[in-house]
């Protein structure tokens, strides 16, 4: 019987949901950020995988959840295994079964997509690494023709489809993204398309720098001309109306050993993996440069475990007065603000718009140009798509947007996106 390497299951503490982390990959992406690509794990049949998943979920949730995410590595390497896994999930009552894939095997096999749909797959997330054949070959070691065929097949099926591309300056930039957007629009202009920024600290090879906000914004503007459902990825996890109280997630290993893990565990996993190709000290130094952003981000989703010591070159500011609003900035704004956070004096109450105007007064027009967008038709201002703003842990999009009221002793956090390769 077909077997695949299983690294672990992940159980969400936010709501019942299970991830399958399968090992091995048919691509050799230079900027990959997943240790699972290199194989390993415990070899299991689909039936054995399902049995252990069910036991893990019953032990933790007391029931089998309704949503499963199949990822890796590359989940499509063994067709018999994957079809059995998807079919088994459907039989166990899963209502949402999501496949995260590079699409290559789906495009090589004429019947793969149809069989997955019949087995019960409800959604597919396909990574399009590049549109140009030479770029794709150089970056992944494989042709992109099967990937493009897979997208056509998935679009023609009843499987919900999301396409993702990582913006890598000098490799996959605005020109490549425009070609991808044109291709997708020629199939279905309503396809969901997400642009993720490359983050070199996570990457197997640091093949590119992290893109600037302006570059991502430009790529979005180009893609959205063809695809109205194009978005910029702002984070590596789903957003929720309220921050969950959990500080960790649950990892269940194939032997059903369970461990509550947090960012320090994930950090150590990646450090061990990346230390195989470059000095650990270099990896740690790169990580520390962006650790403040992780602290801000994970404080919102409830998985931050410890505070980050203040860096010597970044000072903190504090306003005067009894009713202050604290504003915390992401790393991408530190060069402009020269601080991780500041406090603004308030007379009574204001709005997020008022806070942004006060920050513009404090840091100049460059702050406004970087963070704010102005509607050309009516002159109204809003937060750029490449940023999220949170008030006391809640995304202002789930409140009253830029008109959300802010009072003394409130905390505002500005976050930019983060992703991998």
C-alpha cells in the first residue's frame, strides 16, 4: 500500500481544525521555508494517517473537526495515498478539505483533479512560483507548464481555487506578476489571487531581499487591473475578529505524542534546518532583526511567549499627560519613526484617522505616504492594503475602520505583512 512521510499534525486552539504536514517535495525551490520538503517523518498509509488523526482529534477536541488542511512538503506526490486520505476525511464528516500544492502533479495527470473532486476535495491553494518558463525552471528545477494546466483544470472543476505568488525582487517581481495575472484573467477574472512578500530570514537560500512596501503595492495595482479579487497577503495566518486567548498550538506527532508548541519551538526547528547550509550565528542574527514584528503579530493571535529585549539602536518615546494612546510600529517603519513605539497625548477621545494625522504631524509626510492611501475621487484617506491596524487587539476592519473611536490608554498596533518563499 502507498505510504507517505508524516511529520506531524497541527491542531488549532482557535477553533477545531487539523493540518497534515506531509514530507517530501518534487520542487527544489531556492527560497523554500519548509523543512518538510527534505523528507523524513514517519511512513504511514492513508488509513494509518486517518486513524491517528482521528485519535489525536478525539483526545484533544473530543470530536473530529469539520476542516482539514493538507500541506507539506508537497501533498500530491503519491496519488493513491492522497485520494485515499481525502476520501477518508470526507467519510469521517469533514466539510472543508483544503489542499495546499505547487500543482505540478495535478497538471501532469489528466484525471488527478477530477478524481480529487470526486473524493471530496473542496478547496485548493496553488503556488505559482513564476510565469516565465526559464525563471520557473531556475527557481524550482521544474517546468511550470504542468502548473498552469493544473490551474485550468481546477478552475473548470467545482473545487474552490486560490492562487498565490511570492514577490521576490529581481526574480519574481511586478513583470512576472503581471504575466501571471493576465494568464489567470484569461481563464477566469474572478479567481482569487494573493501576493506574498518574500522573507529571506525564513528561506533555504537568501536569493532575494525582502520587497519594499512600494514594490508590493505596485504589484497589487498591476494585478488588480486584471483580477478584482487580487489581494496582498498581510500575514501568514488567518485573521479573526477578536484575538484568541491561546498562546500556543498543539502538535501531535505520528506516535500520538502531543506537545503544546509556540514560536520558540518553531524558531528552533527552522534554525536547525537552516544551520545546515549557513552558520547558525548568521541565521540567529537575521532572525533577531525581525523578531519585534513577530512579537507584535503574535500578541494579536495569542501565540507570543516572551517579550523581545529592546534593540540598542531603537529608542522608546513617551508623551506627557494622563490620557495617552500607545502606538506600536512594525520593523518596516522603524527607519522612519526611529522607535518601536510612541505615546500620543489625547484631549478626550479621537479616531484612528486622528491618530494617523497625529503620527503624520510627528513623523512627517513620509509617514502618511507610506501608511495612508488617498482616494483620488473624493479625497478620503484610509490605511494602505499593505498594513493592518489593530485597536486593543481588534482589527479596525471589524470595527468602524478608520473612523473607529480611540480613547485614553488604548493601544494601537500597526502591522505589515509577512510570509515565506
